[in-house]
C-alpha cells in the first residue's frame, strides 16, 4: 500500500507519527474520531478509532483527555483522513508560504480552493512537500499554525455549504500560467522543473478586465500572458481549436479561478 502514501517512506510506521496514527491491518492508517471548531482549530479526539471528523462549538473531556461530549456537534461528510488530505492540498496550493500572516485575501483564496476542490479533485499540490509538511503534523501541532488552521477552516466551510468565494469556479490556476506569452502555442511548458498544461492553449481562456488587472498586478513584472486567447489547436482528446472554454470568476493572490464552459 506504499503508493497510497507516496510522500512517506514505506518503512515509516504511521507516517512517522505513531503517537497519533495507527495501522492495525497494514492496509490503511486509522485515526480516532476528531473534533474541530469552525475556525479550523482542533478541539480533541475521542476513544473510538472510527476515522470520523466532527464540527462542534465546544467539547468536554474526561480525565484521560479524551472527548466525552460536544456542543452543537455535526458529523462531516468525509473521513478524518480525507479531511486532512483536503486541508493539506488547500494549504499546498495556496499562497500561504509567501505570506507573513493570514490576510483576508489569503483566506478567500484558501476558501475558494477548498470549494473548487469539492468538484475537481485534480490538484498538483496534493503530493507536494507542503502537503507532506501538513500531513506530518498532528492536529494539535497544526493548531500552532494560523495558515494550516485556515486550511482546515476552508475545508469545513466548503463541506458544510458555506460561502463560495470562487463564484462557482470549477478549476483554478496559479502564477505559472501567467508567465507565458500569447505567441507560445505549446500544449505543455516547464516551470521550476515541473511540466504542466498551458490552459490558454489547450482550452482557451477569457479573463475579465478586473480579474486581468488584479492577476497581472499580483504576479508582477514576470506576467506576460494575454487577457484572451482561443485554443490554437486540438491537443490529444481536447477538441478545442478556436474555442474559449475558460471564463475567469475570481482572483485572489496569484491564483485565478475559472468556470469551464
């Protein structure tokens, strides 16, 4: 099952954190039931190794430190393992590593990524070093990081039907998409040693005036992408030549959000 935990050595029990994670069958890690507040802070765990995750206003703990009851409890629709993986992805895909504090802009970026991630599971950051950094920490350790707690809160907001700051987006892109000119008609390009699909060419895009100004300003002098471009060719299974499939819906930080037509 090593491929299920590609960011960790197959020789490391419980993702290098055996105090929190157990692996009784050798098939998957199993955490206890865990409780969170709306702001993403971890409130504690119970005695049941059922991999459930709960939202609560407050908890009561016994002498052993385990949760015995909770106020206004709500069971979330994902397992705790899935919750943590989603939060790790949101953290990794966001601009958090560039920031000194959690600004309103960063919070909206994270909340937007979490909302879109409910519809679109594809995210390169899911297996990145930043995601591994998150997953390598216990929930109590994550309480010490406002950035990682905000990632938790973003997932909670998305799962519970909170505000969708992406305005109905179905995918997002980062800074790298803005670093190539209209004259580039390649399907794939390289950025920092990673190959990725250039969406202005494979799908075509249209960016509103306001979003274009904001995205360009946030990325800075390296930004050279066009505001609008139709896909120049049919690439593989994409039959998009001459089409514009992506319409911008929001921009936060260096991240742009798209609704696919």
